[in-house]
């Protein structure tokens, strides 16, 4: 009975801890975002620091300065490409879409009329719901003003610029200080624990750090592959605003379940209806190629870098997204990684393989 009570209390404590952690992530974490992101980037830069120190026999301060300013340089280049090139293309693309909304509306009406014979075969209640939903969609499309929406967003971003500027400065300063003192921060943290629990904690944090960095690296690798393949395919197909459209494809692909097909397949259908068969076939082939390459690369990248099953990772991303929104895309897998680390360190007893 005492053993059962002990296990029950441990289980309840773990559940309370998970709920508390979720509450902290949802309510408190946004205020610590610059420092949390700085810590993650410091962990990402740490292997490079260690390699420089080992290979060139230099002090940590010198290695930290090299990696820090290298990071600043690469970030500056990426920001220039993003702001000057891609953002300009996005605005041009939005303007063209806005100008062609009547044609897009006519295309949807054409598809709707072509499917009427099939819709009439459905039960009357379902037919009414489909027709009402489609009419509502057409009305919303006719009233859509992307320029005004972007103008409102730009105004909101403009108002938030002071806060964004302060957050960026805090991030850069925190990144440098954390990277410079990472070893001492870790030693100080471990000093608060007893020697008996320090070993288990060390194993948990090591596994958590390795898997977290691996997850971030895996997402960056997969997103980079998708972006480069999309960009190359769109350039071959001679599509305008390829930089911006490839970025949209990557953003949609990050979302659970959605995938690149949510952009490429409707675009291909629209191209067929518009009479551009070459573009339609090219988009379908591009979608198939990206899907095949990702199916080959994704399990290997995720398995090697975070040690989680593809299905477990997908479920954690989807549940995290539904519970916490965009933050959940990363919080879900991180909680799964934490659970696996606790099981591996024998803090939690479980026979379930994650």
C-alpha cells in the first residue's frame, strides 16, 4: 500500500508539474522570450565555440567573440535579403493578387457551377450548407482588401517597433553574455543540487539540450531544403516573385498537416483552368518532388538529431499548435523531449517507447 501511494504521489506530482510548466510557458514565457531565445542560440553556438577552442588553442572569450560577430554578420545578410528582397516581392505579389481578385472570384464561381450536378446528388440539408458556405466565401472574397489589411498590419508593426528594438538589443546582449559565461552558468546551476540528484539531473539536461538543439537544427534543415527546392522549381518555371512565394510555401509547410500541397495544388488547378498547362504540370511535379525528398530526409534528420519517432513528433507538434498556438509548434516537441529525457534518466518509469 505504501509503495502504491508513493507511485500515485509521484504520478500526481508529475502531472501537476506538467500543468504548471504549461501555465508558465503560456503566461510567463512571452516576457522572457529575448532571454530564452538568447539561451537557445548560445547552445547552438556552443559546439562552434568548443571546436575553435580545441583546434586553435584559444581562450573562451576569443572564441565567443569570433562566433558572436560571425553570427551578427550572417544575421545581417539574412535580414537584408529578407527585408530588401523578399518583403518587396511580397508587397508586389499582394498588389497583383488584389488587382486580380475579380478573376479569382470568377474562377471560384466557375468551379462552383461545374460541381453543381454533383452537389445536387447530396442530401438536401448538406446541399444547403455547402451552397451557403460557398456564397459566404464568395462575398468575403469580393470584399477582401489585402492592401488595407497589410496597411493595418504595417501600422501595428510600426507602433511595436520600439518594443521590438528593445527586445532585439536585449537578445543580442544576452546572447553575448550567456555565450561567454555558459560554463559558469551551468556550474552555478548544478551547485544547488545534492551530488546524488546531480547525476540524474545532468543526464536529463544533457539529453534535453541535445534533443532541443537537434530539433531546431532539424527544422532549419527541412525548411531550408523546402525553400531551396521551391525556389529552384519556381525559377525553372519562370514564376515571378519566386523568393516571396517560396517563403510562403515554407511558412505553410511548417504548420502541422498543411504541407506544401496547400499552396501548390490549388495553384496548379487554377493554372489548368486558366489554360497554363505547362505551369500546372510543373507545380504538380514540384509538389511530388518536394514530398518525396522530405519523406526520405525527414525521418533520418529527425531520428538522428532528436531521437523521436516521426509520428510522435507530428502528434506533439499538432497538439502543441492546437493548445498554445504558434508557440506550441515548438513547446509540444520540447515537452515530448523532456518526457523522454526523464524516462531515460529513470526519473519516470515507463515501458512506452517514444
